[in-house]
C-alpha cells in the first residue's frame, strides 16, 4: 500500500462515521441513546418513526460502530458504543450552533416565543448546589432517570408535573433539566412551575453533558 492508497483508505473509513451521522433522525437517536439503553420500539416512539424506519437508522449506526446491541433474554436494547460517540455528537452540535447563525437564532426565538426566562449553565448549577439552596428536578421519563441522573435529583416526568407540584419545596430555587439544550421538557416544566409561584429555571444542557464532565451521578434501576 503506497501513501496515497493509505490516505484514501483512512479517510474513506472516517467518512463512514460522518455519513452515518448525516441524518436528522440518526442525530436525534444518538442524543436519545446518550440517556441510556432503549429498545427499537421505544426509540421509534420517542423519535416519532415507524419501527421499520427506526430499525434501518439503527442498522446504519451499528454498521458504523456508533451503537451496539445489548441482548437481555428475548429483548434487544441499543446503546452508544462508548462516550466518544456522544463527545463527537456534542462537538458537532456546538460547531453547528457556532458556525450556522440560523441554528442559534432558531433556538433563541423558539424559547422567546414560548418561554420567558434565562438558562443556567452547569458551572452555575454547581455553585448553587454548593450553596445548598437549590432543588434539582429531572423531568425526563422515569426510565431514563433510573438509568442515570444528576446526584440527588428528584424525578417527576413532565407529564406528571402538574399533578405533583406539592412534592416540590417553594423555599428553594428549582433547576429543571432534561436530555439536552434542544429538549423542551425542561422549558415546559419551568413555565409550569413559574406560573404556580415557584422560583424555577432550566439547565442549559442535559444529563449527558453533566455525566461527560464526570460530575456526581446516581443510578436507581430498582
């Protein structure tokens, strides 16, 4: 193999990775799998795809070795191959927001049109935790919370929040988080909490970013 053949082969293999991610549904699947393991049926439901379509996207990601299968008896679950997959997705997301002004504008205008509050960064949340005057609220589905969550976070899925408000203290600020910056569960929860008289805000990023920084997390699979 000469130098040209070597480079062509290496870049061709690398292109398989970028090509496998170059689809909006597959990018959303990667974000979802950053929360934990899911069956194809669960993925199809969350991404609003048919099971057959979701299976095809998962196969593309599997062929590129971005996801892997975890068989549990008769059940098959998908998960990210390793943390580097989410790191690559996060880097691509940040590059897109930085380089393509329409993305940041779209996110900003969407939030402004529906929600009127600022976001809290992970570093700001750490400071609030150190002060002891904050309640952390995980509004993702319970199955995602059980697979991993910010340490000491309370789980109240967004669809249950309106009926469980009394479980939350009004004496502290509530910081809600969900899957990441493009997930609106946290925005919806803050809007609901604020209307009910709570002091609330949302974490700018989500659980995967918190975990990636090796900050305290808990698992409660029972």
